């Protein structure tokens, strides 16, 4: 047995070492393609690429912060810049060279990430045994996600598995928290929700308060929470398998004051926009109309964010998440591979000028975009209350706002068989990659200590 494990470890080490070498081979090939086939035009291509990126970022900033002729001129520049670059490459007969070099560079990154990838135990949340519930209570919103509750016949399927199901059909607003508390008083041994993340958060808070298992059914529109739990977002009925054959994940719960959140709480520009009565009927138009004043600081309160030993004065937006998002996935804010580290993620954006916007291209040397992990985040402002978006729910909260995290507070039951969480995308550390490929270090030495916990 020990010999087999040693052989497997050696095989894995050799595989990663050759992947690291392949990454360097691909990047050298990419440079060689440019030098051999572009020759003296290589520096020109570099200048064009950098210049185009700067122009694109500046044009996008002007489009978001201006009105009238300047806004639409900026949009034209934003669209025309890549077209002009493409035409220049075609006329110079260098398009295929750039595409080939870019393809090799992408291959290098893919190989590098595979070589430095962490073992599943480093990024997957631990699983615990879970006994099937005897008195499960589920809340289902038939209007959520375009009617997924009815489309997938979730009520009937859940009842066949022995669950009590309540539909949020009205009339009027239904007090979801009151329904859940009443179910607990009547002896429910599991609470669950088929609906949006805002409803999930409300019931999850009650489940955590009473130390009851919580079931997530991916019947919302975006299902961010379900995504991070590795659930099937295309077929929410598969989530019901947890009632008969489930396992338990023990995850953290975020709090804004006394209100729980499972995904994130946003403050600043986005929270101001969603507060507008016009936002529901015209999301794009309302956002474009309000953004210039919000970015310029002429609308809404001036925020002050404090976390750990850092203070950020005047950010346009602050996002506090229940567990940090992937550093490489900010654009979509899509995934959190772990929600059990006992930390909040915090992202602040401070961009009030074209120079600061362009500075975002230099992620390592600018402060316009800050990403950190923290145990507590305090948002203050020069006004007595500020808008907040908490798991998609628009609220107004008195300042200062204190965001905290309760480690391992929620017992989430998920199906034993589910799509799962993908490995996180990590920045490529070329120094560690070189040591792995040519320096004789082991795979374990090539992985940062913090990633081996």
C-alpha cells in the first residue's frame, strides 16, 4: 500500500514538472513567433496593444461618467479601437502571427496553472455525514427564476419525499421568517428554500440560529449560492436528492448588523442605483443616467471603509462577501471555492478620474481596486444612513454599518452526487513554476504554505 502511494506521488510530481516545462516552452515559442515573423514590428505590436488597452479603458470610463455627445463619442471609440487594430494587423499581414503568439501564451498559462494546481483537499470544503430528515420544511417561491418551481414540479417531488412545502403565493407580502420560525416551533428538523438568494439568506439565518440543517434548491435566477455549493443550477430537482441521500457542509454566515447574508452586501454606486424606483423597469437606462453623478461624488454619501488595519476613504463602491471571491474572477464575481474559512471578502473601487481608471491595468501597483480578506468590515459615511444591496435585496441601513462573519454557523445539506465546485483559478507564479520545472524542488515546495492548509 505504501509503495503504491509513493509511486502515485512520484507520478504526480513528474506530471506537474513536465507541465511546468511545457508552460515555459510555450511562452518561449510565443516570443519566438513574434521575433521571427514580426521582426522589427514586434515592438510596434507591443506599443499598439498597450495603447489600445489604455484607449479602451479611458473610453469606457468616459462613457460611464459623461452625458450627451461625449458619452456617445466615447462609445464609438470603444467600438472602433479594436476594429482599427484588426485592420492594421491585416494590412501588415501580421494577424496570424498575433493569433498564433496569443494562442501559445494561453497554452502556457493553462499548463502553468495545471502544474501549480492544488490538490482537491486544499480547496474543497470537508463533507460530513447527514441523516435523512424526518420533518423537512421547505419554502418555495413559484415566481422565482421564471417559474422553476412549477417547471420542475418541485412541490410534488418534495412532498413525495416527505417534506412539508409552503408556496409563497400571497396575496400580499408573505413573512418568510415567520413561516420558518413557526415550522421550527412545530418540530421541523430541516429548513429549505427554493427561491432567490435573498430568501435563502433569511431562512438560513433561522436554521443557523436553531442549529438545523439547511437545504438550498437552485430555483432562483442566478443561484450564486448554489453555484458555490456545487449544486446543479440547470435542474433544481436534483437538489432534492439531499433529502434521501445527502451530506453536510458546514459553512460561514455573513452578517450586516443582525441581518444574515449568504453571498454579499454591496454599498455605494450599485446600491444607490438599485434603490431607484425606475431601476426595475429600465435597469440599463437608470444605471447610465445615475452613474456620472455617483462616480463624481455628486450623489449619495461619501463612504469610508475600514477593515483590519486599512482605511479606504471615498470609494465609489464597496462589496463585502461571505468568503473571498476568486482573485482572478472579479469581472463576474462568480465563485467562492471555500465558504468555510471564517473570513469576509472585501472589494473596494475608487475610480474618479481617467488616470485612476487606466491605473487599473496595473493591478499590482495601484489602489483604485483593493481586494482583501477580513474578519470585520465597517462602512461609515457622511450621512446618517446609506443604501445597501444584501443578497439582491435593496435596503437602507443606518451608519456605521458593521459587517461580520460567523464561522461554521450554517449546516448545509447537499446531494452526495452533484456537479461540484470547480478548482479555483490561481495567478501564475512564474518563480515557483521555474523552481518546479528546472530547480529540482518538489511539487509540495512549489505550492505556497497558505494553500496547503
